[in-house]
């Protein structure tokens, strides 16, 4: 299947991508590579680039996301805005 993983450059998304490729799926990873999460001047890891088509974009950008969705059979939505240091009460 063709699978789009939003937030796919993160810990869970990158491992999911690798597992799905082992199952024969074609993977597209969509991530904004937020400096807050991935560090300044971040890029897709070599491990992700080895198994997936990588698109840098924000899920809030409808035109970029719409293009990434074209032709996909499954979408796994893992993109999230996080705030390191915040606490749940």
C-alpha cells in the first residue's frame, strides 16, 4: 500500500516507516522538522531517507498537504505540536 505518515520524522513515525517498508509498503514521510523537536537546521535522518519519500511541510499548509495526500491509500497522522517542559496536571 501507499502510506503517508505525518510527523514521520519523529521517533514513532520513523520506526513505523521502517516496519511498513519491511511489509512491502511504499512510504511517504511528511514532517515540518520543527527546530523545537528536531533541532536547528534539522533534516530527515538517513534512516528515514533510506526507506521513504520525504516531504518537508506543515500539516496546516493545505496546498502542500493536499499534494502529499494524492495517491495515498492510508494516512497515519502523527504530527503534533509539542511543548517540551510543559506539564500535565
